[in-house]
């Protein structure tokens, strides 16, 4: 989220960080499902105390006296416990300042005739802390608020709750201050897109299964009877997901989509056996009863073998169990329910649908040639394979060789977790140490200037238009991120951002697409190379050599040193003249304090 000022508010957005911390943050942290907030940008309110060195000289007061007096006055000391009658009382001497005015009443100097208070030698003004970083969104400065979800909470529900609270704050507290919060990025579009895709796959899989059933069974009643196993098993699976305290997510839906084709297997076996008994002249009731009794053991064995594969995954506690438990629950319980459907629902429906039509009459659908043609082709091929010993051996060798060849030919590249296709690119910049805030702002403005044409035009140079972009520039972290207006084309912007980063003097960087399982900045699909040793110069030299070698030997690799390949930070050294210090009654420590205070007062004026 971004905290912005309204057009009529002329106050700089940086000056509202303390207001956000005191008045807004608590409301967002109380939202159900929110674990914590991270706030970037802005400057805290401060009380600037500027020393009047002329008055200090007039009263012959040093910095040490001022700091010593303030430190001694701003303290609370416990004196233990004192018993009075039947009660014990804790004794405390309370001296900590409760307001800025109390600090001004501190006595800095007293000689019996003259008493000097802190307010006599300082000027107190309201100000703001020194700016430590530049945070920009689409070229304008903002305060960024990142929300982390509570462990175990539902992302969709939590985001909906946060959105409602943001709307409430925008209409009340923030509106009174000429501010508003804008939600820049949330995971709902990606999650909903993924869920809708899996839902569509489940639906398509069910329709294809029904189409195949219709092709080979050539009976509307038999097809509908068998197809009922799909919705009954899927709905029953939802109950077990709820009992297991699992959410309705992409992984569980994927498990259901995997199982859709298997849900009708048991029903088909039972239905075919019942149909065989009907062809023997038995009525619907006898065929359903005897056909099911005859085959239920084999169907149970088939179901048990499938369940035996997935059931252990449910009880695994390691990463594999956490990742695949939802799939295992969905497949295991949907297959188990499909077994119960095949031996209860299927024979019952067959009896109801066929008890009034004992004589089978062929319809136009049952005269279809598609199913019988497939059967003839398969059976003809089977006869050829089983003709004699030679054809059997050739069939075995041929199919084994073909299977092994297909495995090696179609084997995909291996990785631990899939990357996904989230609509978010992070571009991490590695600057030389020592850049000022003004320099970081200049870099941010340059990046937005270079990307400005891509906000308005879609597909220039084959690059999708940019929807949102943010930039964070600071000593400890410099990066910018972007979203595309197309939910699935963010990766195509990577070349543009690499070109921009490489054009900035003194910078290099990497561009990465945030993975669906990525939890840390710059993690995901990466290989860490750790360099250790006893001498820092040797370590840095080796790291630089590795950095260059990786770029030369691995095509397309993006390399980022953490934290940096630099061993020093630009500095100005103040070297005291000991004789002059002694002549002025000062020590090296006093000089360091004077330099520190002087620089601090200069920063106030800036």
C-alpha cells in the first residue's frame, strides 16, 4: 500500500510517518489475519534542540556538562521494597522525562549565585529526522506500507479485510488529514486466476470423461449414471478437506483435477459387470445385485492400491508433506468415495433406470461405429501381438525401448519448486557505497524517465505496458519492482529493466520474477556461492574472480554479490593536533563530540 497526500494538501508526504505510526498503524495491525506491517519512507517527527554556543561560552558550559546533566536527570531508579503495616510498597524515584518541556527545566549549571537551565542556552523547534531513503511510486514520493499475513491465515480473506479497513480509514481519519491509502499490489488476482484455471480444468476434464463414456458405452442412461461419480466424489472430498482444516486452494484443486479421470474407473467396472449380467437374461435388480457382489473385491483392491500411494503423504511432517498434503487428501478421499459410489449408487441407479425396460432395444446412439471401431482396432492389434512367441517378445522389447526413449526425450528439467508466473518483477541494484539520498533520488527519477513511454503504449518492441512501478533507494537496499497490465506477461519486461540497470554508471543489477513459493528477497531459483577466509582482501579478490567467471561461462546468468564487492566506505578523517587541543583544554573525545554536534546542527538546517 502507498500513503499519499491529496491534491489540495501541500504538506510533503514525508512528514506524515509519525502520524501514520501513532494514528493509523494500530488499526491495520488489528485486522484479522495481519501478522505485521513494514513501513518504508518518510521521516519521523523530532524535537530539534539547537545549542547557542555564545550563551554556552558566556556561562562557561561545555557539551559534557549538558549531556551529563540531561543523562542524570532523565533516569528512574528503584529503591527496593518498604513494608508499611501489612503492606509492602515498591519505592521508585521517577525522573524520566514525560514531555519535551520537562527536559528544558533541567539545571545545567549552578554556582550558588547563577542558575542556568537548559532552556537558557538552547533553541527548541519542531523538525523531522534526516531522510534515510528514497521511496517512489510511478515517479512520485510516497510512504510504503507492506502487510505480512499471520501464519496459517487465508490470504484472500485477509486481503479483503485489509481492503475494508483501508476504505474505512480513507473515509474518516485519513480524509481529515488530506491523505489516502492506495493498495498497489495484492495476490488476489494471481490466486483467483490460478483457481479459476484449475476449476476450468476440472470442468473440462469432467466433460471429456463424460464424452469418452458416451463414445464407448453408447447409452445416455449408463453415461449419466457413471458420470454421477464425479460430482458426488468431489463434493465428498470437500467435506474431508474441511474436516482436515485444509483450505480450498490451487493445490487441493489440482489434486481433484488429477483424480477426475480416476473417479469413473470403479463405476465403469461395476457398470460393465452389471450389463454383462443383464445380457444373460437377468432382470435389473438381480443384475445389479449379483454383478456388484461379484466384482466389489476387485474394485476394492484397485482402489486400495491407489490410496496406498497417496495416503502416507498425508502424515508426512517435512516439507514434502506440507507441499503435497492437500493433493494427497483430495486424491485419497475422492477415490475412496468413488469406490463407495460404485458399489452403492451405481447399482441402485441401474435398478431404477432399467427395471421397467427389461428388453434392450438398440437406439441410433447404440449403433454408433466410433466405439466399436476403436474396440476392433485395439483387439486386432492385441491379436497380432499375441499371435506367437516371436511377436510377444518383439512387443515386449519394442514397448520397453519405446518407453525408455520417450522418458529421456520428454524428461523436463528438474527443480525443487515451480517458479509460477506472478505478475511482479523485482530488479535489485548494487551501487557503489557512499551514495547520498539525493543521488538515490536521481537514480529513481532516471529509471522512471526511461520507463515512462511504456506506461502509455502496449507492446512497443514486444514489451507489455507497465501497470505499476515502485523504487526504493537506500544504503541497505536499492531496488525497483514493476507489474504489467497483462497478468501473465510480466517476465517479458525483464530485458527492458536489465537494459536500464546496465545503463546507470557505477551500478549493476539483476532482474528476477518473484516465485509463488519465494519468501525472501532475491531468493527462489538461485544458487548461492559462499566465499570465506581469514583475509578480507583475499576474500573480495576471490569473489570478484568468481563473479567475472560466472558471467563468462554461464550464458544468461544474473549474478549479484551480497552484500557488495567493495571493502571500504568513503570517509573524511578529522586528525586532531594534540598540542592545540591541550592548549585549549580539550581532549580527543571533546573534539569528536564538537564535530558530531556541529554536523548534526547543520543537518537540522538542511
